[in-house]
């Protein structure tokens, strides 16, 4: 007899609510409990699709305290879904801890395919997609210089996430460590009304964003090192 799934990892739209899959909607309607990074954000999505299921918070600040409780409930037969504010849980979002705990407890985990912000940003960057490295958010202070030094000779295309408030500063750091003429691409507000992608050298992109107020989630794609 096939083991029943205890935890579904459900990607949610990164902007446009129409990007959710039919299967994701079916799963969210069927589970006993939805674990959400932010219940307000997820509540808006569920209300949009007329889904009425219990929501509980599961985020970076409480996951260590509550994960064992949810494992115990799943061991008793409850089926849960994990969602983040946008995209696929576990990709720069909570998810790893509870997935690992489920597997250690012998519980079945299923991850649905779906939205992840870095994929469209990478594909539309015009930079090589055959080999790439995902770095997510850079350390804000400690370890940032060491990591950028190590990545300066990385030959694969590099992908980073960044907040709009640190974008210009990070572009300046990239110019310093990677060279101002390194090719790059910055995408923001992906799938939303004011979606924007700027391609060019790090110097050109930095000039563009220095002259405007930056809003929205940011994906930065940087060409790998070439002799």
C-alpha cells in the first residue's frame, strides 16, 4: 500500500495570482491545515480562490519552536500544506527545517512544481542558462566580502536575490569585485504590472537604478568569470 503524503510543498504565485496551478488549488482545498510564512499574505490568496482552510504561521522566527508539534500532528494523520509568501517554499524561504523533520520521522513529503522567481529572471537575462549557481541573499555584513571574493572567479552564471533598499549598494559591490564591465541583468516585480528587466554591464545597470526609486522583489543575474 502506497504511503499517504503528510506534507505538500505548494508553490504560490510570485506576483500574478493567475500563475497558480490547478493542482496547487486542489491540494490547498484538500489538506487539513495550511502552514504559511505570513497568514495575511496567504489569506489574501486563499480568499481570492474561495479556499477556506485553517491557517497557521510557520516562518523563520518560530519554525524551531513549532516544527515538532506539526510533526506529531502529521504522525496522527493530519495532512498539511506549506506555502511561503511567494514562490516555492525552501528557496530563500522557510521550508528546509520541516521537510527534513518529516523525512527523519518517516513521513512522506511531496513538492509540487510551480513558481520560482529566479527561473524567469535567468531565462530572460540572455546569459547562459546551461550552468548556473544560485546564491540567494548575500550576507548583509559578516561574510559578504569573503563570499564576493570567492565568487569573483566563478565561471557559471550567478543568481542573487536582493531587497530594493540594498540594490544600488550591492551593484556597487559587484562592480568592485566582478568588474564594472561584467554583463548582468536585474529583474524586479516579475509577473506584475510594473515588471522591469534591465540588461547590460554592471556599470550601466548601476547608473539606471541610481536615478530612480526602486520597488519590488529583485533578482540579479550576473555573468560568470571569463578569461
